[in-house]
C-alpha cells in the first residue's frame, strides 16, 4: 500500500517519533511520544486504523499520549489544526475559540484579528467586537 494516504500517515508518524533528524522530532520523539509495538509495522497500524477518509488525518486524542489503539482516530484536517500548540485561543464573553474560528464566526479574515492584537495592541474584547477588515 506504499503511496496510499494511510501509508503516508503511518510513515510520517514513525518519522516524527523515531527519526532524530526529522524537523518535528522535538515535538514528538524527544517529548516521549512513542508508537506501540504493533504499529511499528504498517500491517498492524492499518488493521487497527483502517482506511483514512478523504480530508482526514491521524490524531492522538490525548496529545501527551502515545500512538496506539484507543488514543488515535482519523479526524478532519480542519479539526486537527485546532489542536496544535501553535494555535492561539482567545476568550471573549465566556467563549473560547481559535483566531481562525473567531474569524469565521465574525466574518473577518484571521489576519485582521491577529493584526489588531499584535500590531495595534488592541485588547481581545476590542479586536473581537470591531466589525470589518483593517
């Protein structure tokens, strides 16, 4: 199944956790994220995970947990992006969302919210309460 989406996900998982030369190793392998023995072979991984739906990616349910059955699922790439440590969440009126989610909710571009906060030094309340683009 070399070249399939499932194989690519499996190979990327292994590289992140096992290859010290991988650019993302510091967020996985060096942090102690491991792969269960069964998933060191593609056949074991595929038997447990099955086909990857189009537009989905491999997710660890507990971001501090290992790659193993019970802690992994195929989720939409849009949802996967919300779990990265690089995402900045903002709380406004008791609701917490990422900048991208706030932008969709407010009908503005994420860049506009980021500029309001970072370049202009606006408070979260002002940045999320002001309509329109910059």
